[in-house]
């Protein structure tokens, strides 16, 4: 396209150059024709002046004009050499001029000694109409030259129009292909961005899934440990009591039973210790705290949660305190915490219209930051209110009831606190605190 445009442009430039050289050529022809006409008239008026006055000045004027004419005719012949028609015209003019010059010459020569013959020749010239023939011939040449120029300019306009049309089409084509190119590049970029964000989402999901599994296992182990501790303590007590009852027995198997009871008590104690260690391990909650931007954590959690709610429209508003942007947390755990709360909120609003989710933060006390997740769902089931954060508490058929208990474990591991309350106007508000990383 560039090559064709360049050719069209070069062609157009060549046309312009040719056109201006034709105009110059015509001007030269017309200038020479006018010069010849002037010289003929000058020679005639010199001839007449000399015949009437015999003053040498007139003769000199005649001589000058006479000697200039052949050169002017030769010059004209050179520049109309490319046109057979003009050459023919010029040949006729040339012969008329030569004949006229011969007449003039004779008049001038005889003016002094034989004025009567001179006057006769002059009279003959009037009859011959040579001057008129010269003028007509020169006028024919002028008209021909002007007609040729006109025709050339018409052709120039036509071809220049064609070149301009080609150039315009090419410019439009170039613009259109530029637009298409830009569109394709932008689409490719958008796809690349989409792929990158999908990849990031997948990585986040995998990371959170891992933490969620660990968290759920931890919560279940803690709950089991709590539940098993009491029966184990009861077993130990029963064993101790039985041992005491057998203390004074003289039965010969009493010693063997005592030994067995001691061993059973030992094993119960060991089971207790195993459970204790399990609880310690779970409650130790090895968190790795780093300085993180809260808005990024919120964005990631929202992106993950909204993947699930894709088909349902949710009005999300995020209002984070701009004076406390950074938090000192285990990023993945806080993402998990937010993801649980947002997912619960979305599930609670399932049959709500419109769905409003609000996430905000504000600086709290003692270097903590309070984060709020609020929804306009039906609110917490009153039966669940006081045991909301205990494990295995759920109102959902497919729920496990460990999400909120995991949330509490995460918040506690960060030295914070979590609570739920009804939202004025309907819905639920969850508030939790985490350490702020910004200096107070
Ligand atoms: P699960 O979601 O598996 O039921 P959770 O511990 O996350 O476990 O939640 C426990 C229960 O708390 C839920 O079953 C639900 O009844 C209640 N709940 C949690 N979040 C909300 C909320 N935003 N609005 C109303 N009820 C909620």
C-alpha cells in the first residue's frame, strides 16, 4: 500500500512538473510569435518612414528589425520542433515573411533613386496582402498553441484527479487498516490481560484452598480435642476410683487387675497428652505476618468471591480508610477470612433484590484497623446468634459450619476480635480487627 501510495504521489508530482513545463513552453512560443509580429511591423514602419522622409534613422530601424527576424523565426522553429502542425504553420509564415522582407528591401533600396518604382512595389504589396497573411499565420500558430495547452491541462486535470482519487482511497485504506491494526493489538492486549488475571485468580484459588483445608482440619481437630478431653478425663477418674477400690483386696488376681488398671490410666493420660499437643499445635496458628496493602487483599478476595456470583448482579461498594492503607497480617489468611465473610454474605443475599455488599475500614484503637463486611440479606438466624463462631454450626444443608470458626481462629491469631451484629435496615454486619502497619 505504501509502495502504491508513493507511486501515485510520484506520478502526481510528475504531472504537476509536466504541466508547468507545458505552460512555460506555450509562454515561450507566444512570446516569440509576438516578437516576430512586432519585428515585421517595425520593419514595415521603418520602410515607410524611410520612403517618405529619406531619414537614415528609419532605415536603421528597418535594418535592425530585418536582421532580427530570421533569428526569431529559427528560435520559434526550435521550440515548435515537436509539433508537425506548428512546423507546417511556421513554414508558411516563414515564406510570407521572406517574401515581405524581399519587397521591403527593394522599396528601401529604390527609395532614393527610383521613388516611383518604390511606390509601385508598395502598391503591389497592398494587393499581395503579405502582411495580413503573416499576421494570420502567426495568429493560427498562437491559437494552435493555446488549444494544445488547453487540451494538455484538461488531460492533466483528469489524470491528476485520478491520482488524487487513488491517493485518497489509499489514505482511507491506510487509516482503516491502521484502525483494524489498533483494534487487533488492543484485543490481543485485553486477551493477554484477561489471561494474566485468570492465571492470578487460579493461583489465588489454589493458595486459599490449601489454607482453607488446613484451617478446616485445624478447626475440626480443635473441636474433636475439646469433645474428647472430657470423656478421657472421666475414663481417668473411673480408673483411679477402680484402683482405689482394689487397693485393700486380697484376691489373687487383684495385683494383675491393678497393673492392668495402671496401664489403662497411663494410656488414657497419654491420649490426653496427644490431644493436648494437637490443640496446642492448632491454636499456635503459625501465621507469617507481613506489611500488606489492605485494598489489594480486599480486591483479591472480592475477585475470587464474585467469580462464584458471576450470574447474580451484586452492588459492591468499597470504602477503605485512606489514612490506614497498610496492615501487618498473614496475607493469605486474611484473604481467606474476607473470602469466607463475602461468600457467606453472597449466599445470604441469594434471594434478595437488589444485593448490596459493603466493605469498609476505619482506624480502630491500639494500632488496630477495623474491617466491616455488611450485606442486606435476611440477617443471622436468632437460634444461631450466640454460637455463631463455634465449629459445626450451620443452617445450610450443604454447609459444614467451620467457616466462621476458622475466621475467629485467624482473627485471634492476629491479636484481633470478630463479631456479628444486625445491620440497621436489615442484613448482617461482620466486624473484625487486625493490626495496622501504618504509624499512628
Ligand atoms: P457455613 O457457611 O458452612 O454454614 P459458616 O461458619 O461460614 O459455615 O457459617 C455458619 C452459619 O452462620 C451459616 O450457616 C449461616 O446460617 C450463618 N451466617 C453466616 N454469615 C451470615 C450472613 N452474612 N448472614 C446471615 N447468616 C449468616
